[in-house]
C-alpha cells in the first residue's frame, strides 16, 4: 500500500523567503500521482499542484513547484516568495489504483512578517 | 462554476444518534469521495462513489455508509454515533473515476457529545 511521510510537523519561514516542505512516498506501483493540498484554518482543502509518475518535468503552478525525485521517492513542495496568507497546513497525497488517495500527516507552515 | 458544497457545515449530536451528511459535487463531476479528518488519525479515506456505485471503501466499520444519487450528489450516514466520530468530514469530487484531481468541499464539522 501507498504510504506518505511528511517529517516536518511544523515550520516557520520569513515573509518573502522560499520554503521547502518535504514529502516522501512508498509504492511499488509504476503509475501514481502526487498532490499537494493546502488547508487553512477554515478547513477547506485547496488543491495546489499535481505531479504524475511519468511526467518528465517538475510541475509548477505560480509560486508553487514540486521537486520530484523519482529515484528517491520524494515530492517536495517549494513555495517561493512566501506570503502571510500561505500560513496553513499542507498535505502531501498520493493517488493510485483508481481514486485511492493517501494523505500524509501534514506540515503546519507559519509565515512570519 | 460552483465548487463542491457540503451541508450542514456544523453539527452537534449525542452518542447513539445517527447523522446524514450531504455533498453536492462540481457540475459534471461523477465521482465523490469522503474523508474523515481527526487530529489523531489525520485524513482517512472513507469511500468513493462513481455513477451511483461504491467503488472503493476504506477501513471503517459498517456504521459508516453512503450513497450517490443519479445527479451525482452523495450522502454519508453514520449510525449509532460514538465520541470518536467527532471529526471534520470532507467530501471531494472529480470528473471521473481515476481522475487526476480531486476538489474538496469546505467540510462538515461533526461534534458528538
């Protein structure tokens, strides 16, 4: 079964600096997808970025980029130019075998002014 | 295009009661998944429906059940509520089974007293 590990329960970053949130996954399935979601205190999960296991290039969406290292089974999220509104919980998730989603335990990011 | 909606947003019940939560997916989406989120267990997959059929099920007792209607709207029912059922219940929709991206609703926060 898929397992998602996020080793950073909490992180601080200075406003306008870049931050990397770690995520490793464990699967023997050759086809899978990796996601990052943001969950503000309101509770809603907001989709940030997606990386497919066969994608050759790292995914980017605005200030978000996914550092995909397949051999290391890591899918770290990089947020450039942090903003105060980026303070939230961030979840890494994997998808495989038709809508089986597995979520990591999350990283709480605090952006300091 | 309207997002995923969940009703009610907040609910307080007592042990032994039952509860029904509702989820309306994004128009055109046919897959609906349900998740339970608690501080201790994190995000856990409950079940997924596609075209009115349950396609996947997580490791939850039979007290947790669901259904999907012909308009793709879905309901989740929990019978004989226990204190441990207190959680944020999230619904997510996607275009098709095996789709790459799930869009989450704001969640229903259930408190069992």
